[in-house]
């Protein structure tokens, strides 16, 4: 029996957790669904990743209002993917912050990505009719900028390409806590369809060099303590290497995408098949790894039509 396309069959509700990862710092997590970070300063709040729709963003706002009544002045986008950004309007923030590259990617592929992700994972787009349109950053930067929430300093940084070309992290130095977006995952598959395998490991090393005492990852549980942080970085690296290496070997000998798929499954299934969204991500990950191994630096623009064709081609015998 053919597998249901991507996550169209995943309609089960997830249990939400709102974990304090540092003083007035929180991670909104939901059993492998996209996470949101909350940074509370002396006079205002920053949201890190907005959720996919205003309805889902309101679940975050409800949690925020349980711990502070300070205004939400900033929404920061770790990258451009629809499930991260299309709920931004619910926060009524003064500014929406992202990297220069992130904003360029909204121009280049924002609508295609929205249509693609909506088709892949309908449950994450509850209340999609309330989305006012593409989310456009109002402030951008190249490699780094600092935002002050009163006296609390938040350093926003592009440390290198990883999950996308425009990923950023938020570092809160007074607490030693980092919000990484999808650069780091915890026991959830990395989506690599827009990724850069050759750079991702260096970006993980840059995160490690900060010595975070806690991380709010893109998916999976909040990571408390240096041991948990190290584990998550190591697991993320292992997932990436286990995906890319067998695919690159097939590409190097002139093999086919289907052969690369089989080689990747042989390497990854025994270790990662119980990870959240593993089956969803795998075809996109193999396709991107196969392209990168053949020297294609810029990830393809996924569309709803391309998604389904590739899924059918790879899932076939």
C-alpha cells in the first residue's frame, strides 16, 4: 500500500508545552510540530517564529499572556518557511525582523512554498483562511543586529547556511540561551529540502561555540542543560551526515535518484524512523542531497505539483 502523501494523514492533535528555558525565556513546543520562542525583556516581548496561521499564533499569545502583559513589539523569523511565518499578523508587532536573504527568498519562492507546505501538512494550517498574505519582514540585516528589550540584549545572527540560506538564531547573552530555529532539532527529522548540507555542520559548530546552557530548537523538546544541548547538536549532525553521505556516493558513481533513495533509507531507517516527520521529510531530503552532491548549490523551488510527482516516483517500486 502506498504511503499517504507527506503528512496529509497526520491529523492528531499534539500536546502543547510552554517551558521556561531561562529567566523570562520560553519555548512553545508541541511534540514535533514547529516551535516558537518567547523572549521577555524589561519593557516588551520578542516572538521567535510565528507559527503557520493566526489561529495557531493565538495559542502562543495565550501562553505569553499567562506570564506577562508586556507588549509584543517584535516578531523575528528564523527563516522564510510558511509554517514559521504566516501567523505573524496575529501578534500585531511593531516590527517583523529577518535576514536579508530570508526576505529575498520570500520574493523568490514565498508563494510556491506556501502552496507546497499547505498541500503537505494541512493540520498545521488550521484557520488558513485568516492568513492575510505573505509575511514581509519590515527590518532586515546581513550578518548581525542587536535588539534591546529595555535592558535585555538580544543578538540576532546569521551564523551560516543550514536549513535554508537565510537562517538566523537569537542569542540572549544574560542567560546563555539560544533560539536556533530549524538549524537544531531534537528527535525530529531535519527538513533538508531547502538546505545546504555542506555548510550545516559548520553552522552547528558555530552554535556550539557559544556554549549555550539551553536551546529552544526548531522542533522537539526544549533543551535544558549543556548535556542536552550537546546531545541535540550531535543528533542533528548525525542525521545530516547519515542522509548526505550515502546519497553522495550514489551520485558520484552516476547512480539514479531512486538508488540514492534506497541507499539513504538503508542508512537512516534503523536510526531515525521513529523521529517526528521522518517519512514526510525523507523524499525532499534525498532529492536535495542528490542535487547538492552533483554541484547544484541553489535548492530547487518546490511546488505542490513537483512535490507529489517526486513522492510518487520515489515511493514506487
